[in-house]
C-alpha cells in the first residue's frame, strides 16, 4: 500500500510514532516533542523518507540530513515504513 506523499500530516506522523512505541514497548515522548517543535520539517522529513525504497538509503538520509535524530534512527525508519 503506497501512501500519497502529499497527504502525510503531522497527526499521521504522531500516530505512527505511537504505534512504534506500542510495538516496541518504549516511550518516544522525547522524539515526539523534538518533532513537534517544527512539525512542517517533520512532515517534510517523512515525505522524503517514504520516497526512498531501501532501508539503507533511508538510514543514510537520516544520517546525512538529520544527524540530530540519529539516536532515534531505528524508530524513524519504523515510522517511515508505517507511513509508506
């Protein structure tokens, strides 16, 4: 199922992160707070990630474009997969 990248919203990102939290039995409130500071940038980041097919390439995108979020790379990857 491919998501139209133009339809991703911050609410969708937040919901997907919540699903990742539940699946992994962890608290990602700090990540949610970080992304909520600039929701437009968060949506732009996930729009760019869902366009990339390879998980390795998604990781490289996070590493190069969002190094401040590298500690949460696994969770960002999982979230981007849910949004795809």
